[in-house]
């Protein structure tokens, strides 16, 4: 048996900074053989475009959670495919709405087919310090992600005061007193964790995931081929943001292509080198299909030209 592939699972709610952290990790491993399985709820993969690096092996599993019965087999197949590509590390970035409680069962399934090829090093959960205290009140998924992790990265600490940070840390320790905790801004931490035995923090058994076909959030993709200004797009997003968990995509604006990232009401624009046929925005709804009418209405008010929603 050759050298095992070191496996890390990245979890954390929508907007916690998983992709930003993964970008930092891939920069650290520049020149080494690293694989990434990227999981997004939307049918269109956005984050894979952001992290793609030369020599990196990437498989995208989109359209739901990799822990849900709807995608579990696709996830296991992706892991088996990655096992045949010679690499040192595999990072799995799960969707922000993913509940990883059953990851052990999936890894057991992969092992039964491919043998003992993965060395599962840890589930690392990213927490958005600025939104965590609101999220934890309403979303059981956030609690599950913390409960089933071995290390927590409390990200975006630059956006909170000391009192809020203390409350965040207190709540995390209440849910999972065993996990190592690192503090970060922009997903930057020391890479010492790669040399630690984080699995010593394992304390909870596998359980059934909350993710299933029936409670799968509605995800829509808005496609637009015309020109739009940043002001128009921001006005459109403002009108629908209360009804969306998250929005992200690439849009052609007056200053060229931009990566657009929306968490709650905070909109981030970043210049991008992508050149797509059309602008696209993936919207994860809080209110199911009821968001469709508000989207069309807001677009009509702010842009007024034809777009497609699917």
C-alpha cells in the first residue's frame, strides 16, 4: 500500500470564508499535488473558478449537499476518482448548508471499495464571527457543523468587538469543548495545524445528516447578457437580500468583470479575470420558490431589461 492521501473536510455556514481559507491553503501548497472536491448548492459552480490553480486536481459536485442522499453517491464517486490521481492532500469544501454528521459512513463506503487510501485528518469548521450569534439561534445546521468538527477557525474577527468575540467563543465551547480554536481575518492562520493530531478531538459519533431531498433549499441562477452598472446591481441585491441566505457569481459591470459575493446585506465586489458568455448570480433562497416573484419585481425596478432565471 502506498502513502495515504491526507484528507481535510472544510465546513461552515454560507459566507463564513471557506473558499478564502482554501485559497490560502492552496497558496501554501503551491507546487505540490493537491486535490479539491468543491460542493455548491447551486447547479452552477462559482467557487471552482475562483480557486482553480495550475496543477491542481478539481472535481465539482453541485446541486445540493454532498451529505444528502441526493448527492452522497456522487461525493463517494468523486473521492474514489481522486484516489486514482496521485496526490498528497485532498481538501473537500462542503456547501455552507451542509450537515456533515454522516461523513464517517461515507468514508467507510469509499474504503470498502478502494481500500484504506485516505488518512482523515480533520473536519475544520469556519465560523463567521460577525453573523454567528444570529445564525446559531435559528439554524441547526450551524450547530451540527460545529459539533462534528475537530478544529474551528473563527474568521472575520476584524469585523467584531472584543465583547462579541468573547460571546462567540463561549458559545462555540458550549457546543464543542474539544475542538482546537484559531482566530482569523480573511482566512489567514498559521499552518501548524497540518502537523497536529486533530482527530484526538473526536468526541461525537456519526449520526444521520439533516440534509435530505425534502428540505433542500431552493437555489436559482440569474443570467444576464447585457450591460449593468454596479449601482444597479447593488440596488437589485438590496431589494432581495432579506429573502436570500447567500448570493454569489460573476457580473460584467462598468469597470469589467467582477466577482460578486453577498452575505446578509454586505456586498463585496472584486475585479476578476474571468470572461464568461453572460453574467450569472446564484441565489440561495430563505423562502423557497416564493423568492421568484420578488426577484423579477426587483430586477424590473432596477434594470428593466430581460434576464433569465432558472
